[in-house]
C-alpha cells in the first residue's frame, strides 16, 4: 500500500510545534512526537494538503512555509508513505485542541531527546544544517528499528 502525506514543523522563537500522538488507536505514530500534517485528499497538491492539515490540527493558517524535502517512509509489511516535508515560520490565528494528541512548543535543542522516529533525527539534522532540499529514504523493519537509509539516492550508514 502506498500513501501520500505532508509533515510540517512550525517554528517560533527557537522552538518547533510538536504533536505528541496519544489518542488514535492502531496509530503507527502512537506515543511518538511528530510534526503536524496528514494524508492527501483527492486532487490536492502538497501545499493544499499542508495548509488544510495544519489548520485542522492546530487552528493556525500558515502565512510563510518552505518545501524542504521528500521523505520515503517504508514502515514494513508492504506499506510505503511519501511525505512532503515542510517547515513554516509564519502563521496566524488562534490555537485549537488537536484530536490526535497534545500540541507542545519544544525547544529545538530538546527535540532529539523526545520519543521520535530514528529517521526523524536524520532529517532534523539536515534541517538544522540548512539543507535546501533533500530526498530521504527511511526503511524500518515493521517496528521502530531503522534498517536502511538513503540520502538523495545514496545509501548512508545507519545512525
């Protein structure tokens, strides 16, 4: 099965808005900390999906964002998700409660200490290095174990 999604890390005052996924049952991200986003609806572009998902999950309307990369997330069992990765540094509106978990502003330096996917640590490093755009393939064993990584089509050593 293949799916398309967006993932956005909103930035403000040296912090990322992180979603602690605690609500949904049978959630591949259960108890993980991730950005906001979700799956494409029919005929949506990555940007349209981004704007809709951020508004639905946070209440904010993005005013400034950047497409940072494509993440191919292979979770095992024949499931592959192509995530359009964005960062955003401008938004307006009032926050709302998220029905998928708790939204928390976390200092960028503290994000790696959270319960995040191993592969996310790689793209956070790329974001922090100011990499303009990248393609990152992350292959998992059906659980939390990262078994293969490629950056821009070139295999990398596992962290």
